[in-house]
């Protein structure tokens, strides 16, 4: 472990030199209980990552290339795809390097970057899911006023609001995490740098960061999820009142996709951050489902039962075939 000894002066009647250690890097232990499985896991996670990149890039390209999909719902879906690409890209490449034995070491700056961007992108996705639930509520419960309420100015403000709010959240948590002193132990018992695994190494009281983390990453997401569920109670009531069977089917299909994505995101998040003493194996499994599996499943979930996206993808494929 690289440690720097810094001399500093004590505030008393005489001056003295005291050694103060500063951690310059951390070592990521990786996924627990996987000895001998590194090659298999490397192949699996690499496949997940490549499919995540392909799926979300296809969704983005299809939506941007089809003017019929230039609506508020697909605008927010584009934001979701960008977030999924970001979350997967800050976690999986380092995990792959760890699994193939290249390096378990991550610099202090790299660790700070992982904490910041994971919190930033994760919180943005949570707020965006809440905004998407509001969009579906307005579309189904107030269809005649939908384009008036969800005009492009409102959509831009809502989307920008999720990104800006999350940047403040990530800055606060990252600052609280790395202003703590780290005096020597630098082995992070996790496969990436996250708040609780890192702060366990601090040689100071972590009550403030644990409390802020509990509220910001536990109670706030739970509140967002409850708001989503409340909106869907009202949505289901409106769907049941529809006279058209086709309208009911289409509305239910779209809402089911969004509710599934929200559950995949909020479920692990609430469990992990509201119970920081959760069993390590269970917590890791939940974290992998949120960080690796969900970004891959989100484009699949929105595509499988969505005729508009399927049509746009067929159009994209036809254009590529013609270009050849």
C-alpha cells in the first residue's frame, strides 16, 4: 500500500512533527465467494456489457431517427438509455479488469469518480423514473390536455431538473465521503467504490455520512417509489374506465413496462441503502442486479411489448440493409 507521510504542526506551546498517513489508492476485493469462477464471470459480464451497449444505443438511434417517436415518453426513454449506458460503463469495465486479474487497484481519484458518477447517474435515474410515472399519469388520466401539460418546455425542465438535482446530491455525498480521513486500511470489500464500503475504512466517526446516505439513498428513493405506486393506482382506475379494449391494452402494456423498470431500480436501492448492515452476499447480488442486469433489461422491457419501438427498429434495420 502506498502511504504518504505528511508532517504537520500541532497547536500547542511547542512545535512537533507527527506522521500522518494518507491513502493514495484502494484495493477492490471484488465479488465475494467467486474463487475459481473468474473466467466464467468475466465472459458473462462482458456479454452483459456488450448487450447493454448495443441495446441502449439501438433504442437511442431508433427513437432519434423516427420522427413519430419524438414525444415526451420517448424523450424520457432516451434519457434513461443514456443513464443505463453511463451506470454500466462506470462499473463493469473495472469489474472486468478485476476478474481477468489485470489489477484490483483503483486510485484515490478513480475511487472518487466512481462514487460521484454512480451517485449522480443513479439518483438521476430514480428521479427520471418518477418523472416518467407523472408523464404516464397525465397521458392516461388527462389525455385531452396531455400535449398542453407535457409540452417540450416542461419536458426539458423536468429532465434538466433530474440531472441538476442529482449533481448536487452526488457532490454532497462524495465530499462527505472523501473529507473523512483514511489512515491506512485501503481494502474495499466490494467490487467497486461505493459510499458504505469506502467509509468503513475511515478512521473517524462516520455518523454524518451514514445518516445522509440513509436519507438520500434510502428514504428519498422509497418516497419516489411510493409516489410512482400512487400514480399507478390512479392510472389503473382510469384504464379500467376506458371503453376501448385496444386502448386499455396499449395503456396497460406501456405502464407495465415502466413499472417493471422502476421496480428493478428502486427495489435493490432501497434494500441496500436502508439496511447498510445487510448480508454481504445478498447485498452484492442486489447490487449486481441493479448495476449490471437492469441496464440490459430496460431496453428489452421497453421493446418487447412496444409496437412503436419495434417499428422504428425495423425501419432502422431496413435502412442499414439498403445502405449496404
